[in-house]
């Protein structure tokens, strides 16, 4: 298997690949219960393959695909209340967050002379910000959470110093799907002239649609003056194939402060972290945005919230404790006496359920993505009843 001696026949290779691929779980089996990724829409997959060989690292060669990237960013910008958006389709939330922090760091260095910066972020922030701080030599000031697991505004205020280069808040936390008090933080950041980044990798593709269909959710986007950039991932709730994240900036100056000269390319500088990068993700994201439209995403977000509340109500009927009232399509719950690790193991053994265990608070965490149907949930609840 692991040698290159003989060229193999395509048929034999495919047979081998099928055997190996059979070890992977499939979204359609409904067993993947802790993933923010899901089965991409078939149309988005079709488009992705069409654009496989395009490289946005050298956009002058692929002007059509570069246009699609800009259009996709503008469409998502509008969705987030920004008329003229700048940014990139990147590999995912991690790369988008790295770009936001890099923009904040360079901006603070150029315009404020800060060279040993600090970032203030909640305990609930995704670990990608720790990677950013590590790579860019920044100090993390961890803001506390309040009793409802949202960032404590006072703790952010107390963390501000003359070295603060960015404040980070989350719209759809990784573990509980909660939305931080972004309007209050936006004011604080604006008044103190500090870069403010909102990580809506998960929530960015559902909050605007849920608000539009009448759910009572807070403002979180460019409508708030202090928000400088937003991460939103097409490969999570957007139904685009992996890899597809996006970083959206309020102003072009944030891309400009990251520009590195690229003398021998068709463009003279690059602001992205990677060089050679997939154009297929931009084309697939553009295609699924256009194909689904507002109506498609409203229906999707609403259906997933209904599934979330179906699961919540039935968990409580059996006797499980739901940790917080869900704001988005994530539920965290506990058995009154069994540890989440033990319950997770039992769920795997009884019927192959792959849940995840959250860290803060410790709980079983379910992300109700599009591949989990009502009948999967009914089956899951039956097993949970047996294990109670
Ligand atoms: N920001 C937030 C709020 C996130 O939840 C995540 C990922 C990221 C940024 C980073 O995004 P990328 O993973 O695209 O770089 N949250 C999940 C996590 O890391 C992603 C995930 C997806 C986990 C599928 C498991 C899984 O099977 O926990």
C-alpha cells in the first residue's frame, strides 16, 4: 500500500479507496451530532469541481473567478448590513480569524505605534484566536463569562490598556451557540478607538435569516459602528463544500495594512495568509448563495431551530438538564448523575452516536445541522431514554 513501485490500475485504486473510505462516517447516516460542517449542497459540489484548477493566488490569470470572490464577499457583506464589503473567501473560520487579528495588529502598529499588543477575548472564543496570538506574539487578556455563558462586558472594560489592539466577540459560540452582547462591546471599542472583530463563523449564516423571520435576536453585524470585521463560514451553515470561510472587512484599509509585495505575480501585492489558494471555494460559495437565496436560507435556519426545540423539549421530558435556552441550533445537556464523558461513550456503543463534549460548561453538545433529520432525532431520543 505505502510504496510507489508499480503504477496501479485505476480500477484497483478506486476499489482500494472505496474500502478505505468506508471507514469514514457519512453525514447522511445522522450519527454525526457534534459537527458544524454538513453535507454540502450537490449544486455547490458540482460548481466546485468545475473551478478546481483556478488559483486566486495569482488573480490576474483567473479574473472571472476573482470577480466571483468579490461578488460573494459583497453579497455576504450586504447580508451583514454593509454596502461595500472587502475581504476574501478563505479556508475556514481559523484563517478568517487569523486575518482579522493580523489586520488589527498591523493597523495598531502603523497608526498607533503599538508593537507588543494585547487582544481581549472571552473564555468562550474558538481556539483559532490562541493560534493567532501564538503566531503573532500577542498577549491574550481573557474576559470572563457571565452566569449565562456570555462575555462579561465589565470584564472587557477592565481589560483595556494602551496595548489593546483588538476586542473579540462571538455571534454563535462554538460550544453553546450563544450571541455575546455585541452592541455594548461595539460602543466600548468605538469610543476607545480599538479594532473590534466579531466571530460569526457559525452564526453569520443564520442570525440574519432568523431575525428576518421573526426570531428575537440581538444586532451583531456592521449595523453597529464599532464592528471592523466579521468572520462568517460558508462551509458551516452556508452549505458550501469544505474549505470555505470568509473574512469581511468594513474598510479596504484593513486589507491594505496586510499587503505584502508579490513582485512576479499578476498583482503587485497580497493580503491573504496563503499564496496559492482555491478559486473553487469562491465559485461554489457564489453559486450556492445565488441558488439558495434569502428564502432558501430562511427556510433552512427556521427548520434547524424547530429541530433544536424539538430535541430540547423531549430531552426535558425524559429528565435530562438542558444547560441554557438555545439561541441558535446548538443544545448542551447533561444527565443528572452520569458524567458527559460516560454518556458520550454509552451513546457511541449503543448505536454509533457521535456527540461532542463541551468544556465550559462540561456537557453533551449537539449541533443540529441539516444532515440530522427529525427521524434521526426521534431514534436518538429513544436511545437517550434507554440510557437514562
Ligand atoms: N469560530 C467559531 C465560532 C467556530 O465554532 C469555529 C469552528 C471556528 C471559528 C474555526 O473554523 P474552522 O474549523 O473552519 O477553521 N468550530 C468547530 C470546532 O472547531 C468546527 C468543527 C467542525 C468541529 C466540524 C468539529 C467538526 O466535526 O469545534
